[in-house]
C-alpha cells in the first residue's frame, strides 16, 4: 500500500470520531486490549505519563514532553486530533512518525484490523504504543482523546496521571454535570499511581478525593503547591510567569501565549516534581528551557497562535464554554477598533453557551470545516442571530480570512476559531 492508500484505509474503513461523531464512539476497551495483545502488549513495555482533562490537556502534554526533551530523554508524544497531517499524532522528540512506519503498521496488521474492526482512534493509539516500543523511547506522554475511563489510551499504567480541568464538553458521552464528567476523567486514576489535578474546582474535588482514596493513589492539587501569576511579556515576546512554591519564588517564560496556561502550569510543575522524585533527572534549567520552547521542541500549533499583526490575526482551538471565556478575556487585552470573528462549530454540541458569551459589537463571518461533523454555516448564523450576533456566511475559512483582511484596518483584530477543525484548515497555520 502507498501512504495515501493507507490513510484512505484508516479514515474510511474505520470510524473516526473527529469526523463523524457519536457513531464512532465505543463504550468499552475490549478492542484496544485485543489489539495491544496482538501487538505483544507494547503499552506495558514503555514508561508513560497520562494526561486527561476538558481544556489544557494538549498544552500540558506538550509542555511536559518539552521539559523531558530538555532533560535529555527520548520522549514519545501521542496527541489528538491532528491539525494538518495524520503523523502529527505520534511524535518522538518533536519528529512525526515517518509515513513508511504508518504504512508498515497497517500492512503488517491489516488482516487482524479487518477482522477486529477497531475504531480509527483505537487503531491509532495502538500504533503509537507499537511505534514507541519499537523506537525504544525513554518515556511517552499520552494525551487522552475524550473522557478517560473508556478512552482507548486508558490501558497504560503511567508514572503519573494528570487531570487538567473539568468543563462542559462531549456531554452526550460524559454526563451533563461537572461531577459526572469528573467521574469519567477520574477513570484514568490507577492503583498506587500519583495523580495531579491542575485546577481545584469545588464541584469536582470530592470526586477526585474519593477515587484516589479508593485506588490508594497519592493525590496532588497543583495550585496548592504552585501559585502562578502572569506578570507580562519577556523581551522575546513570551509570557512571563511569577510562581510561588512555598518560600521559593520562580520565574518562567512560556512560548504558549494563551492566558489559560496559568491554569495548566501548576499541574505541569507538580507532575515534573513527581517524576523527579521517581528518579527522572529533571533540573530547574530543564524546566525553564522546556517551558520556553514548547512550540519549538514539539511543534504544537493552534494555541493562541498569532498569524499576523496590523491587524492582529489570532487563531485558537478552544471550542467550549471555558475555552471561549479565556479567549475573549485575552482578546480584551488588545487595543483594537473593530473585532472580526471567523467562527465555525460542530453539529453535535450545544453551542448556545458559547455563543451567548460572544460580543454583540463584533462582525461575524460564519464558516464550516470540511468534515461531516461541521455545523452548516447557515444554521450557525441563524443560531447566532437569535442571540444578537450578526454577520455573513463564507463557508471556506481561508476565503473568510481573506475577506476579513480586506475589511479590517490595521488597528482591528481578527480571531479565527470555534472548532479545532476550522483552525486546522487555515493554510498559513
């Protein structure tokens, strides 16, 4: 098979949640367990860090990976979804899995895959474990796809588990209250394995305390150990943070520019402390360099990514209520005359809460990603109009961006987002 034929097999022969939604969701781990057994259980032969959460798990995974790279380790990184290329999902020290390895994995295991019929996600998780074992990584950072308890990644016994924050997302699968969603995320807690909760939330604390107690797992709330405050920008334009750890005051730069990293950093730092206590050699210099070079080391895209200035053009993959609150807060820090918002969303979520946050004075351009799950731009426009948000429809995000650039003055601000898949289609990302 060629690489393109292999991708066609992956995307078409097996269901892919990101593209089609609920039909691809499987409510148990049986396929993943069977597939890993067929591969010789590679997930048991590698050291791992497991990261779950509603928002921030991608940034947290990449940041921990970057620090471990700076510490001299060979680090695997599994994340989802990809933005531009399938191979973004599986990396070692920032380098994507070679296309030939993707082909080889499918060729070697095709008969078994066709017989088992795993989902797209189950198969890519198994591919990551197989590749990381084959390449003999020192450790791999594994990001949960959705939830935790039933997520295909939840077959590992990690060095440490991290749960970033709990918000409303994927409620048709995970539950309609924060405690219910927290229960699903808490499913990654393993007996005796330390678990770090980045953000302490009143609605979910009891869930994590109870689950950790049941599992005999040491529990750490990140912000009880590290108090983080953004204090401005460094000379290089990176965010500068003042961090209090007991009597110790630390200053770190971070090249991830979203304000929401304030919520992620406590969990990242406690997780690194736990790894150090377990014998991983991580110095403060490694942490400082790793946090300042997350994008450079790992290739992370789409997190408050600045695409241009005069006018400011920024994209962000935040797509739920909590994510959009942080985005709007950060937009408000910029001086601008007119705000243009290029928005597209998916059709299987309640979008009312997100739309109700958006400013009525902005000019909206409604678009839609080229996937089956995309909400029709006309439907999105109508829903927005009910809440006093007015604009026009230009379905292709790149055409929408060109129109916005023509309309905007140098003192204006253009934001592109609402869905990971809209951001993924920006050609200059």
